[in-house]
C-alpha cells in the first residue's frame, strides 16, 4: 500500500509557482512578523526610532494650520492622522467618551490585562482605581508626603559622600525619583526595578506606535514582551507580598499604600495605583529635573535667582512649570478614534486624532520668546497643559511638585555642579521628552565640602561648606 502523502507532491522544477502554497506564504509572514516583533522588543530596529518623533510631524502639521480650521490632517508613516490645532477644542477628545475612543486601551490591556496596572478611565475597573487614587491630587496629601520625599533625597545624596565627581544625568536622577516613590509606596528597601519599569514604558510606547500603524502586530508583540521580559511579574509578586504584609500588620508601607488600604481599596486597585506610579511616575519627573538643572547651569542669572528662592515653593513651582512647558511629560496626547461624527471638529467616524501639547507650549502666538527658559513667565491661560487635560491628566501631578522641589534643594544646596558643554539634545520617545544620550556626560556633581564620613559631615570634621556653583 502506498504511503499517504502529508503535503503536495514536490514540484518538477525548483522555483516554480508550485513552491508557493498558501501554507508557505502564511508561515513566511508569521516568521517575518515574529522576527520583527522580537527585534522591536530587543530595541534593534533603528529605523523605527524615527517614529518616536511624532511630535515633530504633529508640529509641522500644526505650523501649517489654516485660520478657522480646528484640525489639520497629515500622513504619519502610512497612517492618516489628524491633529487638533485649536487648544480651546482639545477637551472634546479627552472628555467625550460618547464620540471618541481611547486607542491606548487595547495596548495596555494587551500588555497588562483588563484590570491593571495603569490608571485609565476607559472602563469601570480603571475608573475605580482612579477614584481610590483621587487623594493624590489634594495639596494636603502632597505636603504629608514631603517628609518621605526628603528622606529619600538624603539617602540619594549619600552616593556623593566619596567627594568625587559623578555624572548628573537622567540615569542618576532616576535613582533619586525611584527612591522617592519607593519611600511613598513599597518602602525604602524596595529593590531597584528602575530598568524593569523603563522597559515597561518602552514596551507600551513601542506597542502603541506599532499597533497604530500595524494593528495586527499587537497580540504578537505583547506575547513576545511577556516571554522575553518576565521581570514585571517579579515586580508584581513583590508589590502584592508587601500589600499583604501591610494588611496583616507585619510591616508598615509608605503613606500611599497606607491610605489606599485605609480607604478599603482592593488588592487589585492598590497594585494598579502603585504600578502606575512606578511605571509612569519616576522617569518623567527625572527628565524634568534634568532639564531644569541644565537650564539653570546655562544661565547664571536664573541660577542666582533660584538659589535666592530655594525656600519659596511658589518660585520652584514656576521653575517646574517652565521646564514642562518646554519639555512636557506628554509631547502629544494619547491617540483617539472617532466613534461618531463630530461636526465641531469636522471629524468622521474612524478617524484617529491627537492633541499636540508640545506645539501649543512653543507657539510664539501664546508665549513671547517661546524657546527661552524664563521661570517668571506668565503661562498662557488656556494654552498651557503641563500635566495633560481631563480624565487622563496626570494623577501624580501634585506629588511631582514636592519631588521636584526637594530634588532641586538637594542638588543645588548640597552639591557642587559643573557643565562641560551647553549643547542640549532631546528626543520624545513618542510621549515623554527626555535628554538624549549625548547629554549623559555634560553635567557633573560632587559633594560640597569634600568627602563625608558616617556622621554625614565632611572628612575634616566640619559641616558642609557653602561653595558657589561652578
């Protein structure tokens, strides 16, 4: 009996059309997709990096706006997009669930699941998380958190006790903001998961970028992320163990976890809020602190003015606002898809839109000398969105203020600084403006007064000196 063939007979001539069956084509496409997604996860596809500069494409469209038209349509790679060029109408996207759908939801759900961990307003679960975290937006809690933030800054300063010059780049300042958030949440002894959190941010941004242009790639990408980068699950286990320990009275966590537990939030909600703060809340403040220090070192007059107002929280808030005006935590909003006709914006169902915060902030029509760093600038009412707008505005914006203030007080008050070159370069990473790698060796810091001993004083026994900044 002849054996049963498991496929088509071999072709008579190599390279003929008989070689290409639908099965072969599907297999080849799958291999290409998996390979491409793998390379994206590993950060190897350099050509995709230009897609992170979407704020430049939006800004170009914004500059080409026509008076009276609230949107401008343009082509981003192969994807038609529309940018809202009238800041008065930006809220239509952000506070109109009946007309617009947050396109970020599928990305977060693919990476982390329906219930965790990012604070969203796209479904009931995430709305519940945001409701429990509403206390983060109150000035009283921000001041209550300041003591924990100052303790973290003092621990970070100990890394300069050797009296040597250290790079003062975003990676070093990331250590500071990570220590601050850990003090507020899972405790001062929280292991260093900074790179895991940064990888999660990178994964989310890349997934959003890829899925916007190639929607079918999202499930494959999300699957590969979890296979190749399982560290997030280790972080999840750590947080859940510490939540359980706090509930059992075995250890006391930071004030944020304590407040959430006291408010009877579920473990899922507590984990969601804590993860949102760590994933999205330590790198953007680090970028703002880095940019602020750079501009202060480049302008002696502004530096002197800042030093005179180190105890003035109102002035330091002005420094923060001017920094995030030039380098917003979100250079553009999330992507939104129209579910219905919007006659106000002239948008049809299915169109994808976003809001260009970066362009609003750097428009000379709203700000005189928009590229100049001027903390005392009166920010343009209705055209200044430092922490977003509406239901998706930054839930940690009140916490950022004491973090920024205490970081400046620690760095300017306890360290001698120098800058080797005044060449600012930054990129947007699709969402957050952050210094480019070329800035990593521009700024340096060392402990004022020389090396320190265990008692926190200078090695010669004196307290810290009062040398001026170099």
